[in-house]
C-alpha cells in the first residue's frame, strides 16, 4: 500500500473511532493533499474532536439525569 493511502486509511479509521460521519471524515481526508495541508487538517480534526467531545459529554449528563429519576 502506498504511504498516502495508508495515511488516509488511518485518518478514516481514527475518525470512525471518534464517531465522525463519513462526510466529516471526507473533509478531513480531502485536506490531506489540499491547502492548508497537514497543519490545517490537524487543526480541523482537533476542532471536530472538541465538538464531538462536548456532544458526548452532554449525552452523558442526559443519561445520568435519566438514571437518577
């Protein structure tokens, strides 16, 4: 497997583990070869991870409140 394909596959698998949609994964993978390049890609990924974490924390609070009732 070529290095570029391997890197893209790793990005997709990482995105799946983080709960990103295929569209979100596609955006991140597309940034791999386009401007702003790898740095922009990583910054975008960190932003998405932060958003996803906030979403999951909100769901956790909802679950805990439901269990408490």
